[in-house]
C-alpha cells in the first residue's frame, strides 16, 4: 500500500501495526534532530522510510539498507523482548532498532537512522558508494550538514521513540474504543427510541394491521435489513394474512408459504431461528432466489405463541446476536400489545353483546319498535362520521345510540304500546325515560361517557325539549346527533299510533325542523346523504332482523358500512 501525504511518500504493508498518521507525526519530531524514522516489517524489510529527512538518508542510507541482506537478517533475529539495539553495518550510519510486540511476537521494528559521530571517508565508504552508484564526495558533503550521534546518544533517542510510539498507539487504541463505544451508544439509543416508539403506539383499541405496519416501518429505519414480515395465528386466515414490508418484495404465495412454515416451527422451538445461508439449510433452501438470509422470532406470551416477526437479508453482513436481541425486544413489545388487544377485543365484544341484549329487551316491550335502537345507533354513527369525528367518538356515539332508550324499561308497557294519544300523565311517565336510562348507566363507570347521549336525546335545539330544556350548543353534541337519528327512525317506522312516512317526506321534515328541533349544521350534514343510501340501509337492516327473528338469534352488528335509518317525532 503506497500512501501519499504532503511531506512524505511511504510504503506500508496492508497489515502494518503502525498507523500512518502516527509515523508521520513521529518522523517530523525526530527529523528536527537530524534523525530519520524507518520501519521494518517482521522479515527485516523496509516498510516505511521518511524521505523528508534529507538526501543523506534517502540517496545513501535507504539504498544501502535495502541491499544489505546482513542488515535484514540482524533485524529479523532481534528478540521480541529485546531492548533498543544499535546496528552499524552501514558505513557512516547507525541504526537504533527496537521491536514492536503484538501478542508476544515482534510484529515489526521501528528504527532511527543517524549519521555516525566523526564520520570520515574510508575504504568501506567508497565500496558502499560504488554499490549504489553514488558519489562518495557528495555523500560526505550531505553528511556534514547533519549532527553526529554516538551509540549511547542514539540509544537515548531510540528509547524516547519507543515510549512515544507506545503512547501514540495507546491513544489511538483509546480513540478506537471511544469510537466503538460512541457507535454502540448511538445504536442503543436508536434501539431504545424504537422500543419507546413502539410502546407509545400500543393502544389496545388500535387495529393490529395499523400497529404492525407502523412497527415494521420503524424497524426498517433502524435495522440494516431488506424486508420485515409479520404472521399471526388466527382461525380466520383471511383476516390475518401475513404481510411483508421493505424494498425486498416477494410474491404473496412465497410470503404465505414462509409464514406457514415458520409459525409451527417457532411454536415448537419457543425461540428464535437464525439462518445466514438459506441455501445450506434443508428446510428453507427453497427460499434461494427470493432471499439469502432469515431471522425469525416468536411473538410469545408465557407459553402461548401468538405469531412471529421475520426479517430477510442484511446487506452489510450476517445476522448476529445484536440483531436477534433487538428483534426479540420488538417481538416482546408486540406480543404484549397483541395479547392486550385480544383481551380488549374480548371484553369489548362481551360489552357490546350485553348492550345488544339489553336494547333487545327494551325493544321487545313494543313489537312496533323492534330494531329501533340498532337503527338509531347506525344512523348516529353515520352522522358522526359525516361531520368528521374521531373513530373513538364515533364508537361512543354508536353505543349511546344503542342505549338511548334503555330507560324505557321503567315505563309501563301500557304506555309504550298505547295506540291512541297519550294523556298528560302518560306523557309525563314517557318523558322520564331519559333520566331513568341515565341512572341505570351511572353505576357502570366504563360507559358513563354515554350518559349525555342517553339523557339529552329529547332536547330540542330551540330549548323546548326535555328533560332539561337545554338549547343550541348547550345540548351535548352526542344528544343532538341521537335526537336527529331517533326522530328520523321514528318517522320512517310503523308505530302503534301511525304508519311509517315515506323516506322523502321524512327528509323534508328534517329540513323543515332544522334550527328548531334539530341542530341546523347536523341536519345539513345528514341531508347530504343520498336517499338511496338510506333505503339500502333500511332494507339491509330489515332483512337481517327478519333472518334473526326467524332463527331466534340475537342480532350483533358487524363492521359493515356505516349504515343508518332515521326518525322525527318519537315518543
């Protein structure tokens, strides 16, 4: 390896134990004392010679040293534990040599070349100059410009060189360690930031697909990989197909086959799978052509394996323990989210089932209002989506719509099912159902946030409603939304006291009552929906209700289109 600098040209072997920057720095220091820094490799051959030291060294000492086999032999045979040694085989020059020890062996030799004190022409000088085709008189002239050194004074300088070299190498080693530590700290910081970022997104009501998509994208930014995939155990494979993210793309059939093979294998191993050469692996050699490396870890909670994370191909080298450790940490966090999400889903499903059972019990008190609560919930959800509420708010409004009439449990059936006009006393009994419903829900802290919708769904925008006589924006938004949905469904449903109104008539009534009975902004958003959309929703709900009644099954809504069906003058 030839290295060019501003003040020197040197040849260093690839495995030289001496950094070039250190040699240049030391050479400059000793050059001022009329000395020339030289480095010999373990075979006694010159690997570094500093030409800026002067012509005496470059055109006389260097050529002689390269041709002097005896010199190479002397240097090669210096013991690793030897003190600095002076060699005088070159006429008119001295070399003070000390070994550089690595793992108890001489990895190389550093030397200071000097002009001999009292240098005078003699026969040895003439012969040496003849060998290298150099004029002896010129050599003497160059030598006179340099200070002369005795063995003792040169040994002192050599000892100083050895101490300085060790110090410099120790500083370089410390700098390397510091850089390594800094890099490790930076990597650790990135990994901790990644884990924190993943933990921050672990909301139990977040969809698994959204969580894992964001997690995989975050991992791709931190890990040196070409692709990351997720596969989950599921009874319904159509809902949890394995997915792959990253610049490396694989056909869906390959991803499915890989996931199908990994899931049972990791469930059995209860530990990671690391393959740096898939071509040499019997079970995964079929991946050749798609990927060359594979690292997979289970998503495990206690003894239950919920799925797995797998990464493919590391451009910078092989997957190592650091990669597997990081991926395992990510898998542990993801497994916690997945377990909590499943528990939340089960609890949410149970709660929704109980809500539907409760509303079915309320609706069952009046055959004419069967399905009313579900339709109001669907209509309320649709309107909440139309005005741009968050998913969490939309869900709460849907649940409040389901429970808006739960207080009718406390209203006599004779009042609910009366075919004629209600008396003042009967209407007073009917008007109590929002407060009764609010009291029923008040003892369940998990659904207290639904109470405003249940309590105020009969308030009017002009303040003439009940039970509190609130007006305008003083009516909670949830109550204003359910009020509109409740009235629309009442108008479009058969009741004991009248037939259902045509859809167009009901929509006209909504427009007429905007600003008096209904929030005008909500009414405008509601009327933006095409009438055909309402017809489809009403027809779909009626067909489902009919099937469920026929099979005597309870209706539990799915995440089908955010549908509705609506009322205006409801009891």
